[in-house]
C-alpha cells in the first residue's frame, strides 16, 4: 500500500462563496514533519479539515493511503479517522472525564477491547509525560498538560499521521516549545506530522519542511524552511 498523503488539484469553496483552497497540489510522505504556515484566513484550517473529512472538497482529489476523500463513504470514515490522529488548539477534552478516561474514550469509540485499552493507555500517557496525572480532570491541569492529553488521545490508536491545528496557540512560549519537542519525538518514533501554526519562533528553530499558503494557494514549499512572515 502506498503510504502518502496527496492533494491533486484540490479546491474548496464554502457555501458563502469564500474560497478555502484553490487548486492545491501537495505530497506528504510517510515520516515527514510539515509545518503549514501563512496569514490568518489563508486556508490552513481548511486544508486540515479536508484531510480528516470534516469538510468535503469541491474539485480535485485527496489521497490518504488507500482512501480517496472525494468519494469517501460514511462507512469508511471511521477507518480514515483511525489513520489520522487529530490535535486541536484547545484540546477539546471531555471535562467530566479523567485524563485516563479521555484517552481511553478514543479507543472505546473505535471498538478496542478493554484488554488493549488497559495496556495501551498507560503506555501513551507515559510517552507524553502524564502518568502521574492519569486520575486528574482537565480543569486540574495546566494548558500544556491539557494539550498533552490531546496528543495522547490523538496517538492512542496508532495513527500513521498526526494532524494538528495550532496546537501551541494557547500556550506560553516555553510550554509551546515543550509541546513541539513532544511532536518531534512522536515523529522520530514513526508518525508523520502535519501542523498548521503561527508559532514563528518554533518554526524557525525546528527547521522542518515548511509549506506556506496564501489566499488558498501554496506559495512556498521548503525543506528545512523558515516561517518567512513577520510574527
Ligand atoms: P486559516 O486557517 O489559514 O486561518 P481558513 O482555512 O480558516 O484559514 O480560511 C480560509 C478561507 O475560507 C477564509 O476566507 C475563510 O473566511 C473561509 N472559511 C473558513 N472556514 C469557513 C466556513 N466554515 N464557512 C465559510 N467560509 C469559511
């Protein structure tokens, strides 16, 4: 099976006429770490939402391994979502569940056995540095810790790809850097990372592939690139 993400001539127009993406071509191979940068309203979130099937494209095709997103059926959606772990800016944690339960929940919804859950969740919490917080509720955690729960939840079903939309957007610079280091570690152990971000300092420091989007189009694609805009 070919393990890549490929955008071929992808356009997305919203119902109100706003153009999210315009004829985007992009290939992301297994193991890459890609920053998506660009001004606000450029189309970064649109790209991320198309990728995990939250929005539908109007033209072109997006391939995620064996899936073709334009013709994806409802039945295939859970399998696509298992291949893609999603991390949001605000974590989107369940407030009435503990750290452990938040992460376990992501496995329950895809039908994992309780035996697998009991084995896998502690392992992933250890990986993100939250073993000691497993019985805390989200409101008892710092912003950085909440984001680590979001990352653990994205990782728990062993996705090939982690897609993150502004994951350090609500964090102070130091915590943002710690979270970025965690993404680098996750990338090192095998996951492909696609991250939309405004964090200029972090993009410049971490020297990964940079794909810049403006007005729905890719205007730059550099290996070991820089952010390239005024923060
Ligand atoms: P970014 O993430 O780079 O800030 P977005 O992908 O959110 O950019 O937005 C790209 C364009 O699509 C903007 O013109 C925005 O107004 C429009 N857009 C984004 N989401 C929606 C939506 N749900 N409905 C209508 N227009 C949208």
